[in-house]
């Protein structure tokens, strides 16, 4: 790839067309690199949907493809949240599913038989290629140097902060949302620059698309008004700002209200009020500006004062009235947790229990962005130096998103684009200064970084003539190149090692180095799918709800759409209580099977015992009298599963189901839990109200069947005791009937 | 070698009489009979020997019967009765002249009668009418599916499994039988229960010899035809009773790629004893480790044709990583695909999956001699797993997808001297339709063959398809795509050159 | 006053009276404002009351606005009325089909801002020289698209485009 393009470059050094062509080729290469670096998981494993949420999106997409758009819109899903059901059509962001549905139908129209699963798997990489292009456009608006755009595209294409959410198979809203985010920003910048209704309308359209795709649209909803507001404060009001903003707001708000899940939020929710406020403010400013044309300065000031007083009086009155009467909803809980990281832990454990809602650890920034993170301030500084309208935008964006990224791991995603822009500005500035200043060499500069090819650089670096000494030029640019190369290798390493695991399928190494695939999840889910009645209700912790819905195709009690805290707490209570307490809960909710994840045999740390405290906490939030977190800790405040575990812990359904029969696997020896490194009590737990129905090969998934009421009307513990005693006497005669612990 | 055989059959195929034209609907040839129908008593069975083989998960019966025409006119219709509950489970029925099997099978058709009738018939057409008081020895072979019931119906996970088979000691016949005998071949010597008959013959009945049980011989000249004497054997069968209630098999021919792609989709079920309690992984691990026999399905082995490549094994939720493929060698060594399902399949459990692989087309396709555009395709009718316990298919749908534009499609199964496990052609429902894929304009011609009640005996059967396919048909797709792209470019160029700008001019 | 705060967001705002207007592009002479500011009826005293100023502005406005722009302004005023009536109805008679109210109201508002934008773009190209002087960056390859003042035809096409989409959404939303 490198040598022919270099040839073209050398021959057509002066030709603008060649440069344009070269740029297109480079962009295509970048897009290809962005796509291919996300395919690790497909190559290493298979074309499979990853993790948790994507399974729901996948299932919804299949529903959409099967039943058509209108059915999808009105979809009431009675196979989740049993017995409540979920108005799925009205409670999801349909953009993702509709996008892949459209792609599917287009391909079908061209009679290309592509499995909908493959579309879903490859959607995220495909859109990441588009994101790189959008990034190029956006950065091009920021800088006069063409290399900045290309660099930004490269950074965006391979930075791990974005790859983490867009590897093949991670079929989540973010997959397309980041593209839409960047592209909406691009259109917005374009609109502000041109002051054209068309660009504003396009920005609004893509904003609408963004709203349909991701809840993070609120970020745009607040960022753009803030940009306008800052511009106004800086005295930079022009008709272009008015045109672009009002067009964007009027159309964008209407567009966003088309999504049932968003509905009336844009006029009710406080999250959206800033946009409305700026809209009103802009009308006033525009009017004032208009009037100013007719009157001399002194009188204008007077008029302005009068006007402002009146308007603010009305606005304040209206706002107070509306808030008091409850028309405008107060800020949502997730929003509060943005400002106070401790808020969620205290008030909404369900939000805090989601791993991606945790505050970001510092190393994560470096891990996800590598050297971009320290170029980022430099880039922002460069923006300050120019500070045109679009640079103001970048500065605001940078400030806001850095804060948010620090609060929630998930929002690292919104930080990534601006980091890429800023870093690209910085790098291109350095390179423009220290490399030959002629354009083609810059164009070629980004190219080899994308291709990880250094030979092209040397040749362009040779004819250096300029005011700086050869040595410092060489030194600085060599350093930059080394950093770029390090960045590329870091990205590749992170992508292949950290972000390419489907988490449904686990990989381990055999002693001889070959890869061994641990496929327990699918084994158990497929067993459920094949060998249980189609209406068997499965209870599991909510993490696995979407997977059960997607892979096992069975109704679940709770899933990753955590809309009903009480219901989740009910499941938490059933898991954390004694069997006698849990059994009526299970019966009330028609539960047929209970599924737990147990990593003790294999040393798989993401299992339910490790998540158990969250269940306890969430249950405690609803039933503080019946479930107490303190009871699950030993006297010394330790969370233990071995001999010293508290009785509450050892009698909880979760504990029993996890360790049931685990002892006998070790023959006579003492069972060892490899996750927690604990030696388990010599006597394993006994289950009376549920029975083991299936356990996967490595014991990761254990499925229990909830027993029916006893035929003779006994309670289950005595029934089991009776059976046991009976059998023991007849068959082995080794011990007397075992006395069951009844508590 | 195979190709010569194919060519030889091709010559036979081209004779008009042996060719089935795929366009004609064959299912309407069934004869409707009145409710109280009894076959005319024109034959007498002199001697009847029934071999019942229970070594696999289904029943395989071979009946050798000497038939004499007792009428005064030549007769050619021989009626074969079956009880109504068994009738729907008969698969692969084949009737031949035992003395000259190379003459091929006789045509046998199911007769539709009222469902309330408890005896239903197949009618066998002799190719040459049997002259009065002359004899013919028929070999009738068929399999009976899903007629073995596990007893007890639920067992413990590591217990032995027993199957029970109930049949009549007197073979059911529409005509009087002078002498008859039934030989029962069981898979093991562990036979806890079997019915001992009384008063049918002198001496012990049945006679045991290892795992072979012989009922009879009986002198039944005086017994009215249709008399039954129910007999049950219960024997150990600690193997899975595999049933595929549907097998869909797609064979796709691509002239361009020179590729023959095969995909098979199975809906499997183990019809053995169900688990008395729930499944215990612990016990399963132990018994696997010690290699005990089990009624659960652990592994399936698919022998694939030599030269098969790129096999895959997936199910509804993705790839199953536990498979092993040993490629074969092109002349004659079969490859083998060993699959381990995600979980062991115990009695009553289901498992559905799909497998597929590719072959070099040139090993299966030939151009017919002396014709310009006629091709002959010879592929196995079904392949499927090969294992000692056998497998039964309740319904098999074979779809052969021919290249786009293939016309004049005719098909035939190879009918050699030995049984091929398939029923006669009239039992196979065929259909031609279009299958659109990969930017087809017309759609590919797809020949769909539907057949019920097959067993793994049919593994050896082969399917021959001839079709016309000209050079233009082969060129159609590239030409269409080129034209399409060209149109798009022209349209783009045209739109691009239009000045739609609304700026000031 | 509150009623007045909506109608006419400005664009012309030429600081010095006649000179910039004269510099407007010749080919679109019909819509460019022809009357300079100085032709207004009276000049204001420095300490006149806001009401007086408002009256002054009104007269200035009537005098200086060309026919076409007046038409646009009338349309905008009409939209304000429509929106106001809907709002009053909603407050008084209840907002039962909230969707319908919202789409009607936002159709009015949206059309209003679009028309205002159109008015800004058409009534004076001169203002585009101002941002230029403020320092728009000069793009390398395709500078002309962003920098030249938007022609009336282009502005009108944009307006149509925006309006079409606006009304599509409204109709979709109204149920």
C-alpha cells in the first residue's frame, strides 16, 4: 500500500488532484485499519454478540426484522420482567436496531444473503470506520493544516477508549452513537460557520438520529446550547449563530420527541431546559440586535434594560410556577450521580452496582488514550490561541467531557473524540513546524503512522531545509514518530488483550499453549433453550437477563434494563434469604428455574458470590428489616465463604446453590474455592426446595429447578429428610439419617 | 472409479423410462380404497421367514416370503398389510425378487384408506404378472421407526437403559401362510423379559441362541390371515435412541466456484429413558472419566466424502467449539467430523444444530456425453452420522440448489442390486422452486425432495440429477452485475453533471 | 412589549447608515433594502422614555423595510399569533391531546425561527462581511462555499428544505 501511493505522491507533488486522491486513499486506509483492528474477537473466537446489553439489542433487532417496524414500535415484551412485562417498543432507543434492520433489508433487496447476526456483529466496526471519516471532517474545520484531520482520523480509528465500545460483536448503542455524536458536531460547526439553514437542519436530523440511538444525546443537548451561550457571553452574536441554533433547536427538539422513549422529556425534563433557555435568550438577543439597528446607543441601553427586566420577570415566574406544579420534572438520579459520585452509592444502589457507572481510575485514562492524554492539554491550548467559534466549541467540549469522564467510566467514550481532535491539532502543529512545511509530506506523514511503516518517513524527511537546525528537527520528529509508533502498538495490544473478549465465551490456555475455549454460558443457555418448556421462567441476577432472553429464549424475571428497582430487590431478597423465605417468593413469581453463576471451580471471578453483596444491598434498600448487609460479614467485618462465614451467609439461597454438591467433587478432600481462595466447610449445604437441574461443564452456570409443592403437603425440608433417611437405610446403611439444619 | 460408475448410470438414466421428471406431481398417484377393503385372496404364502433386527435404535425387518399364485389368472398386485399405528412409521420399504435382486425393486405404493381402519396396505406391483400356480420369492425389507419404548420410562442417570419391543408372533399377512418363523436379533444378551408363547408350537418358544431369539416355526396354514399374537421383548440398550425429527439438507452447486456446498440442519432428540431425577454434573463427570456406557449421546461422528473441507458446526447461538475434523484423502479415504454437542443428550432431551462443509464440484459433476449443455450431478442422498446405535429420521428434506438458469431438471436415485435404504420413488415428494441468493436475477433452480421415515441405512443411497445449463446461463450473473454497476455509474455521472446548484448563475 | 419581543430578530444592523447597503450585490437588487436609516421620521432625544423609543423604532422599521421583508414579517407575526392562540387554548382548555398541541405549537415556533432565519439571510448580505472581518479562517480547498454570502435562491431552498422536514416531524408527531 505504501510504495505505490508514495510513487503517486512523488510524481504529482504539485498537483492538487493527486493530493486529494491521496487523501481519499489515506482516509480509506484509516477506515480499513479502524475496522480491521476491531476484528480480533471475530478471528480469535467467532462472529458472536458480546457481553450483556448487546444480546438484548440483538434480540430486538431480530424481532424488528421478523415482525416489521410497526409491530416493533408497539412491542410489548411479556418474556421479560415476568410477571410485569416491559413495553419494549417505548422504552428503548430504536436507532441501532432500525439501522441494522435497514442494512439487512437493503442487502436482502440486493439478494445478498447475510445473516442478521453478522450484520449486528459487524455494525460497530463499520460505523467506527465512518467515525474516523467524520473525525477527519470535524478536525478539518478546526485547523488549517490538512494533516490534523488525518491524524485525528487515525487516532479516532485506533484509540482504545473508543475501541472498547466498538469491537466486532459489541452491538450496543454506543456503536453508532459515537459516529453520530462526532458527525452532529461536525454539522453543527459547519452550520455555525456558514449560518445556513441547511446545515442546521442536517445537524438537527443527525441529532434526531442520535437521540434515537443513545441516551447520551443529552450531552449534545447541553453542549451546543452551552457553546452558543458562551459565544453570546463573548459578544460574538451573529446572525449565523441565530440561524444555526434556532434551526437546530426547533427541528432537533421535534425530531427527538418522535422517539417514544424520549417523548415529552425535552420540554419536561430539567436536563433539556438549558437548551430551551438558550433558545429564548437567543430570540431576545436577536431582537435586541435588530432593534439596535434603529436606535442610537444610549436609548438602546435604556430599552434593553426595560426589556430584560420584563422578560426575566416573566421567565422566573413561569419557571417557579412550572416547577412547583410539577410539570418540569426534577433532575434525574443518574444526573445527580454525575455531580456527586457518592450520591448513587447512598441512594440508588442499582445504578452504583453497574460496573460502567463507577468513577474512572486514573490509569484508565492512560490505558485508553495513551499519549493522547498528555497531548490533549496542548491541543486545547492551541485552540485558545486561535479561539474562533469552533475552537470555543472544542474548549467547552474538552472541559465538560473531561469532568464527566472522571465521574463515570462509561463517559470516557465522549471524551475520546475531543481528545483525538485536540491531540491531532497538537501533533500536526508539531509536525508542521518540525517537518518540511510543504503539504504533501504532511499528508504522507499520517499515512505511515496508520500503516505502521517507517520507511516512508525517512524519504520525506531527507530534503530538510529551513531555519531550524537539522538535528533538532530530526530529533523532535523522530521522537514524535516513536511516540506514534508506540501509540499504535499500545492500541493493538490493548485491543487484542483487553477489549476483544466476548465475555460469553472464555478462553484459557492449555499447558501446551493452545487455546482452550470455555463455553459454559452457551452450554447452559442452550440447554435451557432445548430442554425446558418454552414458558419456563428463569430467575437469575439481572446481569444475565438479556443473555437468557437472547440465547436461551426463556422469560426472565429481571434483566439489564433495570427499570424496576423493586423487582430486582425481590430477586435479591430471594437470593439472599433462607430457603424458607425464598421459596414463597419463587412460587409467587412462577419461577421454574433459578440460574446462578459460580466460578469457584475454575477461578472465574465474575461470579454471583462476588456480586452477592450488591444483591444484599439492593434488597436491603427495600426490605431493611429482613435483609441486613451486616449479617453477611463476619464479626471482623470480612466477607467470607469458608468455615467462618456467618450463618446468614451460609443459609442464603445463593450460597447454597453455589456450593451445593461442590464438596463431593473433591472426593474426600476439602473443597477449595479458587476465586476466593477459601477452604469450604467440610459439610456442603443441603437444598430442600430446589433441585439441581443442570450444571455446565466447568460448573460456571448452575441451574436449579424449583420443586413443586410436596404431594403430601409436607414442607420440603421434612420431605427431603424423609427421603434421605429412607434411602440411607436401605441403600448404604453407613450413616443414620442425616439431621438437616433447620433454622 | 466412482466416475465410471456414474457414467454408467448416466447411460441408464438417459433412457426415458427410468427418468422421473421433476415437474410432475407424484403425490397424486395414491389409490383410494373403500373402508372395508380386503385384498382378493389370490396368493398363498408358502413359507415366511421374518428377520427382526433390534441392534439399532429402530427396528429393521427383512421378510423373505415364498408366494404362490392360487388364482386361475395371472396376478401382479400383492398386498402388504400393516397395523395402522405402525403404518405411519414404516420407512424405506423395499420389495425385490430374492432370486434376482439385480432386477431392481418392485414398485410399492401406500394405499390411503380411512383412518379408522386398523389395517393399512402397501400394494406391490410385480413387473411381470405371476402366472397361476407359479411361485416367486419376495424379499421385503423395511424399517419401523419410533416403535421401541424405553421401559422403565425413567431411569437414574448412570443406570442401564432397557427398551421394549412389542410385535406379533404371527407375521401379519394378507394371505394364508403355511409356515413361518421370526428371528429376533437383539443388541445384547441381557434380556430380562420376553414373552414365552404357549400352544403355538411344541417345545420351547422362543428358542434362544446368544442374542438371537427365534419364535417359531409355526404351522399356520389353518390360521386366518390377520391373526395376531402379541409378543414383547425387553432388552438392554444402554445407548441413545437417536431420532432426528427433521433433517434439512441443502446441497448447493456453484459452477463458477467449482464448489459443492453442503449444509445439514438437524433437530435431534434422544428417545431413550428420561432421567428420573435431575441431571447431576458430578455423576456425569465421574462416569465420563471411567468410560461407562450411557444412554446419553456424547459424541456424533460424521464420515464425510473424501476431499471435504471447511467443516463447521454451529447451533442457534453460535459456533460449537467442541468438534474435531480429520480430513480424508481424495481417492477414497473418507474424512471424519467428530462433534460433541454442548451438553450430553439424555433421554427426552433435544439438540438442534447445523453442520456444513465444502467439496470440489468436479468430483460430483460431469457433463453428459454427447450433449452440449447437459450436466449430471451425483451426490449422496443423505449423509448423516454413523454410529452403532443408528439414527432415525422422521422427515428429511433434501434441497439441491442448482445454478441459476438450470432447466430441464430430472432426478433419479441409484437403484442397485442391494437395498439403498430409500423407499420407492413414489414415496418421495419432489418440488421445483426458485431460490434467490447472492445477486441472482432469475433465482436458482432448487429441487426439493421430501421424504418421511428414513433411517441411517439410506447413507449409501445416491441421488442423480441431470439439468441443462448453457454458457449464457453461466455468464448471466457477471453480465447483469456489470450492467447494473455500469447503469449506476452512468446515472451518477449524469446526476453529477447536471447543474442543480441554486446559486446565482 | 413581551408581544413585541418575538417578531423581528434582526439582521440588517448596519452601523453606518447607507454605505454598506449600497454595497449589496447588484443582481438581487429587488430585495435589498433601499431606504437608508436617516430617512426615518424623527430623531430621538437622548433621554426619551422606553415607550417613546419603541414608537420610534416602529416608525423606523416601517420606513426602512422593503416590501418583501415586510411580507415575511407579517407571516412571522401571524405565526406568533397562531402559537399564542394555541398556548392560551392549552392553558385555558387543558392540554388533553398533548401531542397535538405540542406539534401545533412547535410547528408555529419552528416555522417562525425558520422564517426569521430566512429574513436574516435575505434582507442583508452585508452582514456577512462582518464575520469575515472578525476573522473566519480561510479554508484551503473549498473556501468559496462557506465564505460567500448566501444567495437568496439558496437561502430560500434551505428554507423550503427545513420547513419540509419540520412539517414532516409535526405531522408524524401529531398522531
